[in-house]
């Protein structure tokens, strides 16, 4: 049974909160090269106001280099039994607060330029950067993320001056795909069903398969759609996660 979206936060399955990781030195992230020129990229709305994609934000070579690098990080497996009110997630992850990396991902790729081609209303405000809380996800064969909603967070974007911000859209950057041996692992979004008295059939889910270098943006918070990460059937799904942040 699909859980109701409305109600108190604890009444719906949510992603684990972005609790602050222990202070640790940031990794020596590789350079963002090579990249496709911004003029060759475009932002595509898969579902108006809800789901946006950017194909080839990262090249296949850059993704391959990052998978090799990320494999050396100390990933931790998520607990098999989640806290009450949290969705079941089975994967390996690495999490760190790294404002410099978030700024690089925002400004050294085409992300900032493409996001700013759209009106602020789409993003829920004036986008000023990415959430400095960076998460790396690896889903191996048999791992998945059950149906859930992504909540928003209050964060601070480094300055000067430092700026209070709120997250509004989830950013997922896929580094692997069927072309690299990853089978399954699709991100599936479920539109709200018709009202009880409606004779309309339930809307079809929106399925986004892992694609090397694809950036997927989807609205979160109160307007978040129910979604899941399907089980990986073969290979590994690697994802870099952050969020768009608007001024508050």
C-alpha cells in the first residue's frame, strides 16, 4: 500500500536525515576533466515542475576516473533496520561536509549556468549553490532504496559572507549505467493517484535509469513525489548526491 503523503513527517517514509558527519579532512577530489562544453548541454524537464535532467554533465571518462577514486574512500554500509519513519535503504555510503567541493561542482560544471536559465519559481527561490553535505552512494547487486520522500534541510553556504539557505531539489549525479555493467537501480517516481471518486486510471510511474554522466534533479520537501531506487541486479550503481540551495 502506498503511504499517504500528507500528515506529520513521521507518518511517511523519509530518507535518512543528513546528520553532520564527524569532522574529517576532505578527500583530494580529482579534477573535473574532461567536460563537454556548456553550449552542447541542455536541461530537460521530464515532469514539469518536478523532475529535470541534464545528460552528459560529466563525461564517461570523468565518471570512470571518479568511480576508481571513490572506491578508495571508507564507505560504510547502512544499517539493515532503519529508524522508525525512515525507508529501508541498503547501500554503502560516504558522507562529508565539503563546501569547496560543492562550490566546484556548482561552478566548474555547466550546472550553475543551466539551472540559472530557468525562473526562480521552478527552484523555489534564488538558487545560490549546492548543499555542502556531499554524499557518495554505491549500490551493489541486491541493494536498493525503498519508497520514500526526501525532506528539506536548512544549511549554510560558505561566503564571504556565509548565507543561510534551504534545500529545495535533490541532485543525483550518476556515474555508472548498463554500459558499465550496472543492471537495474532505476529511480522511479510515483505521481499522486487520482481522487477516490475519479474514474481516471492511476498515472504511470516515471522511470529514470542510471546513465553515465546524467544529472537528475527532483523537487523535495512538501512537494516531493514518492520515489524509490530499484534493486541493482548486476554490477554497481555509483551516485554523487547533493541538493540545490535557495536563499532563506
